[in-house]
């Protein structure tokens, strides 16, 4: 099952940099050597067995953008599941908005059920105390210009976990029966007597689903973990070794991160000191067989 995802925005907005960090294991400082995208670059990313993201990274130079809406309109905008439009927060002008609205018009014609995500990018260039205000102003304008379509927007930068938060939400929207997956995670969380269980996609370490029995104040904690663990995995690769699992102990909790299926990692958070590590590891091993069967049945991607 292929899901077509369009990644669009003006040249220099940061589309290829974010794609390279999420899908090609770049770190933020290494994206400076990336060149501009020419026309459309295609890539395929496998998620959860037979779910494949067919990502179209569309070059943002005016010549290319104009051809997308004229000679390539049907080819580009047909059968789109998700449109991701990236705005440079410091370089968003009327021309950019014109191209954005042209995208929406084409989407309404050729893929009327597509989900729309707007990423207000390079937020690190805005003074920290002004970021929320600037984002809310951009969001209000985008909602007005997007009518009658509804959009989901995120403030992002390649320098922190905000990028993982946005892309995790995009992936979440692409997994059709994610509620089924979460129901199984909830059962696993209850059986383990865990505080939380989080499921990550194996290659990108994006959050797919989670279950929780306790409230937590930090709503960005999963994305922070995604960023940290992915950097650790890259460090392992540079040392010519592979990351498989880890156990982190601290006063008040223990975190287990382990491979669950061929496509996922799981993180289990425990705070009950009477539960032995071996018991949690055994529960993960038993759950592994169950979730592998669930993926093999393709129920989560139908």
C-alpha cells in the first residue's frame, strides 16, 4: 500500500534539509552541504510492513512551481494523501502565498480528501520570546487563506524536537487503523503495569502510537526521545556497531527501549520498584510475537 506525500514550498524554505534529517539520518549541521532540489525527487519509505510512503520532494524555484500548476498539474496532484507545505518564517511573501493557494486549488480538484499540513519553518531565527506570537499570527493567516479546507500547522526548526513532533503527527495521520494499534498498546501497557508505552518507527524513530496510564506535563517528551535516540543510533553507526536496546535507570523510573518488530521499537516506562527488569523484558519478548503477527495480518495498514 503506497501513500503519496507531497513536500512543497518555496526554494530555500528547508524542505530537503528536514527530509534528510527524518529519512536519511542527517544531523542538522550536515544539511548545510545539501543543494537545491531540481524538479521532483522521489523516495520510498516503508512503514509497518506493507505501508510505503511515496514522498515527492518538489523543487521550489518559480520555474518548477509554475510547471506543477500547468503542464504537470494532474501528474503532481493526483492521488495525494498528504500535502506538506513548508514556509520560511522570515521569508514568506505574497508570491509564496500565491503558490500555496494554487496548491490548495489543485488539491481540491485532484485529491479532495488529502490532509494538509503547514510547517512554519526556521523558527530558530525568531527571538525565543516572540516565537509563539509570530507562529499564531502566521497560523491565523494560513487558516484564512486555506478556506474552505482545514489545515494542521506546526512551528518547526531542524535544531530541536519540533521537527520530530510535526513529522510524527504526519505519519500518525497516514496509518489508517492506528486506533487498533493503540488498543493493543493499551492492553500491553496494562499487562506490564507500565506508566507509558510508546511505539516508534524503526528507521526514522518517529512516534507511531502510544498508551499511557499516568498524566505527564511535558507534551513534547516523545519527540525529545526520538531526537536523542536517533542521535545515539547514528553514533553507534559511526562506531560500526548497531543499536539494539537500552535500559535507563533513574530515581523514580526505569525506561526500556527495545526492538519490537522488524519495523518498530518500543519504549516501556516503569515506576513500580517492585517489578523486576527481567519481568518487563520477558513481557516485551512475549509482546514481540503478538505485534509481529498483528503487522503480518496487515490490519494496521488497511
